[in-house]
RNA sequence: GUGGGCGUAGCUCAGCUUGGUAGAGCGCCGGAUUGUGGUUCCGGUGGCCGAGGGUUCGAAUCCCUCCGCCCACCCCA
C-alpha cells in the first residue's frame, strides 16, 4: 500500500476556518447584516472573477496591484481573467450593466466574501482574505459620507470591537489634488536627499506615499511638508467641512490625518480608515472613501458618484476572537440499548423541530455523559428501559448536576423556560 | 520580489551547544465507578525529529541543498 509522501495542504496564504472559530465569523457577519438592514443597505453578490480589464481600469494600469499583485490567469479561450482583489469595481460594473441608476433613490449595496491577492502572506494578510463592504452610489452629499462612516463604526461596535480609532482625510478632487501632488513633488526635491532610501525613491514615483513613511528619522521632515487639507479647492474644502460637522453632530470621535492618502487613483475627497493597536504592522481594520469618477472610468454614461468601504474581516475576527464562546448545545440525549436508541431518535427529532440544538450518542452511559460534558451540553436526557416503561425520563442539568424524572411534556416545558433566557 | 525567525506527538514545547537510537504538559483512549459528566488517581495510544543528500561505527543533534510556516520590507485593495 503506497501512501503519498507529500501531504496536500492548503496553498500558501490560504487557510481553513474551523469550528469554533467559524462561530466568530458568523457572529461578525450577522452583526454586519443587522446594521446594513438598519441603514437600508441590500446585499449584492458579484462573481468571484472578472475580466482583468475591469480591475486594470478601475484600479489603475500602472499600480503594483495590477502589475504584480493580482491572481490573473488565462482562460481556455485566451481571455484574461482575474480573481477579484476587491469588490468595488465589480459592484460598479454591475451597477452600470444592470442600469441600477434607473432605480429609485440611491443604491445602497453591501457585499461580503473572499477576495484574492498574490502577495507574500504576513500577519492579517492572506492570499484569500475576506471583506465585508458597502457602496452608496448616486449621491455627492457629505451627509452620505458621514452616514456611511457612522454605519461602519456601528458594525464594528456591534461585532464586539472596542479600542479602535477613526481616521479621516480629504484627498481632494481632479482639480486640487494634482496641484497638491505637484507642490509636494517640488518640495521634496529639496529635502528628499535627507530621508530614507524608500522615500528618496517615492519622492519621484509616488510622492503621496512619502507622507506615510514610518521611519523615525524622517518624521520631522514629513511634519514640515505641505498638508493636503491646506490645498483643497473651495468645493472640496466645503465638502470636507460638512462631513466633519456631521460626524460631530453624530457624536463620532475622529482624527483628521492629512497623511492618510489612499493609494488608488479613484479615491476623491473623503477617505477614512479605522486602525486597531493589536494588529501588528497591518493595523488597519477597514478603509474606504469616495470615488466620484470611478463609474465613468468604467464606462458609465451617467455621473454616478459613490462612497464605500471595506472591512478586513480576517483582521476584525482576529481582534474580536476570544470574547465569544461557541454556541452551546442545548440537549444531549443518552439512550441505553437498542430500543431506547430508536425511541431517542424520535425524541431528538421532535426537540430539534422545536428549535433546540440536540445531540444524541449511544454507548456506555459514563462515556456518553463525558461526551455531553465536553460538548458543553446544557442538559442531558437519559433514555433507558426504566424511563421508557415509566414514561418519565431523567433530565439532568449539567451545570448544577441536578436531575429529575419528568414526562415528555414536562421536559419540553422545562427546556423552553430554561433555554429561552 | 527582498530580509529575518522557526519546523520534534493532535496542540504548546524541551532535547541540539558537547553525536550513543525520543521526552514533558495538555489532548485522546481505557480503568478506579456493570445506568451518571466536571475534580482526583492509575494505565495506555500516539513521532520517517519537514524532505533529500553528506560526514561518522553511529545523526533529532554537525555540514549542504530543497520545501513549508511565521514575522517584517516593498505595496496596500
């Protein structure tokens, strides 16, 4: 008998989510769905892969994301497909394709599911990762920005997260941003040589990223660089002020971070991020922003301004985990002997039908009681010959050890009261 | 793509410096207790010591190569 010498394992950067961790994932997702519902967002499910061009156009042809960090492959007919690295482009594509702009009001859509990136994995960053996100399409109002931010904070709270910080910024629009970037580039020409190697390179290739440098020695220089919030055009400044005002009205604490510059071309005006200290180098739990030109870039004939965010679910689960325990088992049934087993199977079905989680296992009583304990059962029900003859069964409360002899109706009533609280 | 750390039981790890044929705790299984769990006690199962090659009488241990995982960088969706 030959056994394979190399075990097949989950591929690099992917992982299995096992119970009881999956309970935490479901808890986070349930919290998100509840909040989405409260804000009148509705779920959209887009394909997990798309034509490569969608992401290339949406994200920017020249970015690292497109050139080397996507899961791109050739289909059998020669077309280039890509596993979605994010969902915003897909949502906008669907919005255009199905003329959702013709539907009444704004489109408020949410999604959740796996995304893919082809990078070296590290803490909180996997090749298959999960995002929960939403897009509000069809309005430029700063009130929408604030509501989206309020909603995402509500999701985090509802999911059980505490101790996070909300960071916001405005990156301007097509008018003022290029001017600011040029200004920054000029400024860097004189100071860049005093900075770290990465920054010297970025000063040319991607000046905005210099602002995000973490090298300690560079910080004094960065402090003196011009800030984007001082270079917004009138319209962008008014928008930003209105967003901040609305956040204040809503009692949402935030910090303005002029150095919060999202890397993607399509972001305009409001950008935001939530960070949490326990995450290591990848400390961002969620990011989002306004993308008023994206729909046009993807071929929309109508102006479809939007704002959205996506939560890194892997990271959120990582910091929420531990606070929640797996769902307990309501009832464990221990039948003794063959006739009791058949009888118990029917009892199990009835209790399950009434909404309880029920497990049933045969074997030596000591053995199955041990199992009941390990499974975290709230109650154990012993079904033996004595019980069947008497029509009264032994119901044991596993936490107190108390046991009483009850009829089926009494058991049902007792379980209902004990478990409904 | 680049750098660093780590691969020994299901899990967490010791053993490696100074080579002598594999350990602990937890878990799992059984017993003390023929129909009663948790605590306790006793016993047991469990390892191609990541893979391949080399040195040696002898390698988990020393050397080389490869693979995998983790962390960080680049970048960030």
